[in-house]
C-alpha cells in the first residue's frame, strides 16, 4: 500500500509546480514591469519640463511647437491630456489662420478619437481636413490614419459584408501613404507589410516585418508596433509560441516607451491563458487593465475587463484545484497514519514485552496526528507552511519505519536487551529542539522582519536581544504563534510545553513593557507583515 501511495503523492504534486515554470523572456518582462515606474517617471519629467516652458510662451507659433511636443508625449500615455492638446493645436491654428496647422490638429485629434474606439467621430474630424494644402509629411500621416481607421472598423465588425468593404477602402488610403513614404524608410516597409497582411498575403508580409524587426534603427515604439503586427501572422498560422515571444518583446518595448494604450500586454495575456499559464496571464491582464485605466480610453477598459473576468475566473478555479489536491494529500496521510496504527496494534498483541516501545510508537503517532492537524490549519495562514509540515511528517514516517524495521529484526533474533537500548537512545529533548528550530526557520522565512517589527513595539531598554545561535526565543515564539492565528493560550502552552499559567505570565510581562495598550498588543502583532 505504501509503495502505491508515495508515488501517487509525487504524481499529484507535479501539476501544482509545473505552472510556475517561466521562460527567460517572461522573467525579463516581469522585471520590466517592476521597473515600470522608473520609465514613467522619466516621461513625466519630460512632460513637466514642456508644460513649464508652455507657461512662459506668449508667441502662438512657439506655443504650437510645444503643444505638439506635449501631444506626442501624451498620445499613447494619457487620453484626456492628448485630447486637450489636440484641441489646443486646432485653436492655435485658428488664431494664426494657418490652415495647415488646423488640419494637423484635426488629424491628431482623429488619432486620439480612434484610440478610444470612436470611429464615427474620427471620420467626422478627418472629413473636414483640406488634404490638398497639406505637405507630404502630414498628408502621409492623414492617409495612414484613414487606412488604420478602416482596418480597425473592419476588425471590429468582423462580418462578411462590411468588413471586406472597409478593408478595400483602407487599402486605397494606405497605398497613398506608401506612395508618400521614402524608399527604404520604416513607414514604407511597415505600411506595405500591414497592407499585405490585411490582404491575406501573410508570407510576403512576414518577410517585410521580420526585416524591420532585425533592424537596429527601430525605436521602442516602432519595435512594439512591428512585433505586435507580426504576432498576428503567427496567431493566424497557429504558431502561438512564436507569437508569445514577439508579444513579450512588444510589451517590454511598450513599458520602456511608457505606452499605455498598446494592446501587446492584452494579447499576450490571452495567448498565455489559452496555453494554460494562468499565473502569468493573470499578472499581465491586470497590468493591461492598469494601463487602460491610466490611459483613460473607455473602449480599451471594456475590452480588457471582458478578458480579465475570464482569466480571473480561471485563477479562482486554479486555487480551488490546489485546495482539492491538498485535501487528497490530507486523506492519503490519514491513511498512512491508519497503517501505522495497524502495525503498532499487531506488534502490541504479539509481544507484550515491548510495552515501552509500543508507548513510544503511540506517542510518536499522536505527535504525527497533531502535525497533520496543524498542516490542515496551515492553509489558512500561508501555503509555504504546507511544504514545511509535509517535510516534517515525511521525516517522522521515515523514523518510524526505521524504528519498526529495527525492532522487527531484533525480535526475530530475540535480542530484547538491544530493543530496550534502542528505546532508551531516543532523545525526545533533542527532537523537540529540532522541531522548534525548524519552526523558527519556517516562520522567519514567511516573516523576515518579525523580530524588528516586534521590537519596534517596545522602548529601546525593553527590546529583545537574541544570542548568536538563536533564531527565536520563548517570548518571540509565543507571539509568533499568535501571528499565525493561534491565539488560544492552552494551544500555545501545549505547543511550547509550558503550563497555561506560565504562558499567561509571559504574555502579561511582555505586554506590560510595550509602548501600546495591552488590549491592542495582539492586534499589533497580527498587523506585522509577511513577505
């Protein structure tokens, strides 16, 4: 039976750990997320400098230049601010009576409206632009924006009637943008690749987009856009692993650029969810939600929210599955305990002379049952304690198994004096000290700052100082148990092998030295944070 159960325990444990494996690329993305605030602060510093300059400018032409720079900073960072400055550009253009500047402001205004999913309003803004008066650089931007609007509208509708019409119109406008782009430039190559992709010519599009990816001249924004577009080709071909790699690069580039309205993080979360990597999918969809909330575009927030609900549901199901597995662990361990009791009973009936040895086995079995009970309660505190108790139980089972084998061997050879010597050699004090040492290590792993924060509750003269070989002393151990949720004095006394009066005295003595009222002391202990 034991040969069957132990491999089964190992088999059941495999799924719980398999999902935690991460590729180096995902690790790099997670590190970039941790550094996200640093990149944002750099951008915010540039914005603050521009806004400070804007306050001191009275000349409309110079003000237009600074407002355009602020728009460029905000257009993929903050919807409301970009909206404001696109309006400001149009107003300055009207004051200057400069039709080119007015048109440029309308085009930028259309880009912001499109980012929010407002297709009708985008067309309304672009339809008022006087295209003939525009220089080629702005005209190219105008045509590309129209093409992107029709492409996005086709993707939004996804029907058999209107989508082909919109894609055909987009193709006409993107041809105009390509014609106005310089040969060999990023715009010309990317726009050509995008057009081929929308036409279903994926292989030709892939060649051009890969050419751009290999280029060392791309900005972070260009890399993010190109990698995201190329990932669409891989997704259509069912090559999700390649698409994930590209979306990771795009997401990292977006973070470096402080781009908040990009879709790379959202698409990455969806692919990881399909792959079964719920942990990373949940992290990234939350990141996409934070970005969407920061940017402020309603359509993007609604789009991310829909996916977030699905992945969050999977996350909850995953947690419930872990609980189910833990329940199976407990059941199997209970069965092992029953087997041990059976062995003890057989030995007791066969050899009454081994009464002392039987009591020792029953005592060890009782200790094992208490440990299993603590293991079941440990899930309410921290998952890490489950591993700690499993290791402890495994050691006790190993010791009991070795002890049983040794007793059986000596019974066969009728070496009864050796059995008594074997029993007398068991050092319960040493076992208890080892148990406390393991508890201290596990607890300080979960609460590395516990001693520091505990001492902060006392004036300097009453703060605890440990010996060099100590992790926790009795005072700290009592309140370590309280921090884990064991507030019953009788339980604490039982665990530490003290009387209840002794524990009451320890608590009263410690609380009397604290800087805070006695009634609030244990609440302060419970407030000490874990890792």
